[in-house]
C-alpha cells in the first residue's frame, strides 16, 4: 500500500536549478527518516541527503551549499532544491523511506554544458 513517487527531473544547463518532489502515500513522511540518493550511469547508488523527522538535515560533501532538502507535512511531500547544478550531478534521483527501505521509481536529472 505504501509507495513513493519522485517527479521534477529533466534537462537543465550547468549552473541552473531544479526542485525534485517525493510524494508519499500509505505512511506519514514526518514519522520516518527520509533520504535522497542518486545513481549515475555505471556508478553505484550514492547517498545525497537525509531529512529526519524533527527537521534535521544532512548532506554529502559534494552537494553541501547547493542542495536543500525540505518537507511539507500538509501534502506529505519531501523536496530537494538543487541549485548551481553541475555535470557530475547527472543521475537518476530516488527518495527512500529509510526505516522501511521503501524506494520510489526515480526521476532522471541531466545537466548539460
């Protein structure tokens, strides 16, 4: 019954911005640890950010200062605002209920020069 759906990916030029949305159903996002991960072609899936129930956030070094995670309890959605995108940010981005290890289907982000 529970599932996650990512959206908001697309094609963006280097230096541009995107905001990804993770819509949850079947559970309350504010009750669990949520994460963002990404997977570039031929690379392992990489942890990007964590959003804890109380609002604490954590980021991998490569995105600190550029990415910001947030949550809207009214809509049961998790977001990640991605600014100053670089070519190395190109990947499929996934959100995860870390407690249950539930993943969404992913949304693709492609950054071009």
